[in-house]
C-alpha cells in the first residue's frame, strides 16, 4: 500500500538539492552573476551553433546518400 505524504515545495527543493549533491553537481545558492541579457545572448549563440551543426549533418547525410546511390547504379 502506498504511503500518503503531504509534499510541499520546500520538500522538493531539499530532495532536488540532495539529488544534485549525490550526482556531484554544483548547487546555485543565489541568483548568480549573469544578467538576463548576457544569458539571452549566450543562449542565442549556442542555439545558432546547434542549428548550424544540424544543417551540416543533414547536408552530409544527403550528400552521402547521393554518392551511395550513384555507386549502386550500373
């Protein structure tokens, strides 16, 4: 039988902190020092890099497929 337990936000915070410590992750104890603007600039730059990698991957797969198709033609 399941044990009922009232769960409050502070319980979740404690459990999450324990999980992070267990997995040797740092816990941010305050708001940090990065401004929202700097964060948004960084996120956009990382997203652009990710999109470029995905476009390159698609292009490489397409090229590989065309080369393989040409090689299989008589």
